[in-house]
C-alpha cells in the first residue's frame, strides 16, 4: 500500500530557490532540513527536476552575437557530441540510481508504515491478551476461592452428617429426654397459668395501688400547699420576730443607758449624801460648841 506524497514540487523548488538566493548550495540534506518533512527519495527526485530546470534556464539566458553563437554552437555541438554520450549514459545511470533509491526509500517507508500499523495491531492484541489474562487470573482466583468454600462446605456437611449419625444413635435417649421435657413443659404451662392468674390479681392490686397513689399524690399536693402557706406564715412571723428583736435590742440599749444613768445618779446621790452628812456634822459641831461651854460635863452632846 503506497503512501500519498506529503510535499509538492513547488515546495521543493521554493526552498531550493531560497537556499540559492542566500548564497548556499541547495543540497538534498539542506532542503530536507528546511522543509522538515518528506522522504529523502521524493525530495531527491524533485530536487533533480529543479536542477534540470536551472540548467535550461541558464542555457536560455546566454545571449551572444549570431556569428559567435554559431561558432560557439558548432564548437559546443562538437564538444557535446564528444562528451554527451558518456555523460548522458552516466546521467541516465545516476537518474536510474536516484529513481531506484527513491523507489526503495518509498518501499521502505511503506514497509515502516505497515510495520507500525502491525505493531499497533500487535500492541492492541497484547493489551487484549493481557486483559484476558488478567480476567483469567481473576477467574482462577475466584475458582480457587470457590473450591476452598466448597471444600469447607463439604467438610461442614461431613461434620453435620457425623453429628446427625450421633443424634440418630442417641435417639432413644433423646426420646426419653423429650418425654421429660414435655412433662417439664406441662409443669411450666401450669405454672404459667398460675402466674397469669397471679398477674391478674397483681394487676388488680396495682390498679388499686395506683388509685391510692393518685389519692396520696393529691393529699401530698394539699399538704404541700398547706406547708407552703405555713412556710409563708412562718416567714411573716420570722420577719415580725426580727422586727421585735430589733425593737427589743433598741429597748435593751435604752434600758442599759438608763441603768447607767440611774447608777450614776445613785453614785451622785450617795456622794451628795456623804457631803450632806459631812456638812451636817460640821454644822452640828459648830452649833454645839457654845452650849458645851455652859452645860455640865456629864451630859452627852446631841448628835
């Protein structure tokens, strides 16, 4: 499968003209680097076409006098006749070599493209195979786990079978135990009936107690209300008692003050009595002196 050309002759010719205008030689590598794309074979073929055009243009631009042109043309014709055949043969050989190289290059490019496509296909197949392998590995792990579970289930089934076998062997004893259990169940049933009856009695008692409790709550509420009123009265009385205490303390303070004043008055009165007694004694002494001078000595003076 051939590839479409990614470059055109016009592009190659334009690049070659630009390189020539810069004063450089338009080589195959220089043109390829300037283009940045295209195969070397295609660029070589298009560059060769450009070179042939350049040679024809150079030949067309030569302008000489007719006589000189005829002389030159005759000379050139002679020289060309002498050298044209081997040059043409060599040119044809080079062109064939270039064409072969270009064709080989294109075939190799096609091969590389095909190999790339095949590599992509192989990568996709590899990814699919890896995915399938991963799925198979997961399935294998799941199968192993399932086998382990089945093995465990089979082991559990064998254990249950052994237990069932033992239970079958112990069936007579189990039947006796069943009879005993049935008897106990009958007793428990009778006990349950009695318990239900007792529960009914207890329910009635509970209803009665609940009624009493409601009455007790009401009585407690009334008592609480009375207690609240009593507390309020007690608080009022406490306030009155506090006021009375303040009044009493004030009165006591006044009484203590009055007692102090009375005591001071007593002291003052006692002192005044003592002073009065002294004065009376002095007055009496002064009044008795003349009388004692005329009176007989046997008489006692008046106090």
